[in-house]
């Protein structure tokens, strides 16, 4: 049988992808804004972004023979309250995408399974590379041109049926596949995401200053969190979903039954005090196999301390005072100690 775009999409759905589309491997206008975004200093200390700027302007820099990009999207929305609905001051806020298994591994395996099937079905050899948030590819742009949705004012890809709780992945290939119609912008005059951002990280529609984004501050930033931004973190200990929580397209988003994305024990409405009192080995075991390993234990400790300082729940100050002890060398990290001191001055 001939390997067609429709057969690829059908197989993608069988493997577990909720959406699959084809985009031409072109230098789309949206890709060019990346240089200006870097020039504004919005990348912060993510040095890998300017180092790969040239490659990110066109997937043909990644794979010179590329003619098509097979874009996939996977729904990870689960049946739990939104961040903005959480009024429990003792609860830690963890971004929804990190509750379950590490999406890099899960989606990566599914992409490799799809690519292996394609190679088995193809009549002739072809070149291809698969990525899931791991390569120098502007995924949202190609997903938009593959018809999976549009890039919203909160900079997330939004699908009219599934919303924006989506993991993106792609296979760049030398195969010449018929493209899908691109997604059309449907944000209209809505600015709820810009208004809801607690730090003003969405400086204008479709533009994110990462250095002010809670996700950057709690995950990518390895140094101290700027003091003026600490209170804005609230009880966020890893990532932020606020700009997605308030998006009207997510109000009726379907729920994924996929076991990979269901909250693991300990991350289902986690308690700040429980997280803080865990020894390093226990905290490591909790996040191992999830996406929460990126900031390392010292980063998580730093974030939890700030969240405890911002919490109005009783007992936070006492827990911070009793935080030194055996089994948790991360507490001796200078950055962690500085944030603990800040939190003690603010906590109840």
C-alpha cells in the first residue's frame, strides 16, 4: 500500500495522538519574529535559544531535505479544578502538564512508533527526524500551518474543539505530503489572558516576555527569583496555567482518559507542608519520571519556600524555621537559604 497523508493521520490516532496534520516545510513569516523576540531580551538566561536561532528559522536547517512537517497534538486535560478555582491556601499549585508522566518520554515514544510504522509502510527510503519540545523547531507555527489550531494571544496553540491543553510533537520529513489548510485565528477581541497574567508577562497579544512568566521563573531560571516578582508567584511551585485557565476556549475542553496524564500520587492537589517536609530522596522519588525534574531539587525547594511565604495558611513559618536537618542537603544551597529567609519574613 502507498504511504499517504490520510494513512499517516489514521495511524497517528491509533497510536494515541488526538490531532495530526501536515504542514509544508517552509520559512513562514511567523518564524521570523523569533529574532526580534530574542533582541528584546525575552529569552532571559535560556542561552540555548539564541545559540540555535538560525536553525529555528526554518526546519530545513534541521533537515535540508525536508518537504513536510507532520504535526501532532495530544490532549492532557484531566478532570481536576482549574488553578484559578483553587482557594485552599495550603495547596501547592503545579502546572497541569506536569501532574502525570514526563510528556517528553511518552510523546517521544509515540512519535518514534509512528515514524517506525511509516518506514515500514513506505515504498522508498526517506529522511525524517522526530521532536517533542526537544529540538530547534518552532512547533506552534508548524502546528498552525498543519491546521491543528491557531496561536492564541497567550502564545499557546488553541484548537477550537480541544482548547489549548495540548502537547505538540512533529516529524520533519523529506516526504512530499499534501498539506492541510492552516488554522485561522479565532481569539477575536478577547484579552482575558493578558489581563489575568499576574506579572504582565504577556506584554501584548501574541508576545510573551519569558523573564516575567511564572513558568520561566519556577522552571528555567536557575538563580534567585527577582524579589519584586516573588509575591506574584503566589502558591505556584512549578509552572503556571493562569492564561489557559481563563481562556474561553478551555471552558468546555474535553477530558483525556489517558493514564499517562492522570495526576500521580503526591501531585494530586499537593500540600505545601507535605512537599516541604519531604527529605530530598522523597522529593526526588515524587517527581522522578515526571516533567518536574528540570529545575532540580534546589529549584523546587526555592519555589516551595516562596509559595509558603506567600501562603496565608497557618504553620508555614514554623515549618520554615524547622527546615534544617539531615537528609536534605538541598536546604543548604545558598539560593534556597536566601529564599527561605525571605519566606520566613512573609509567612504566617
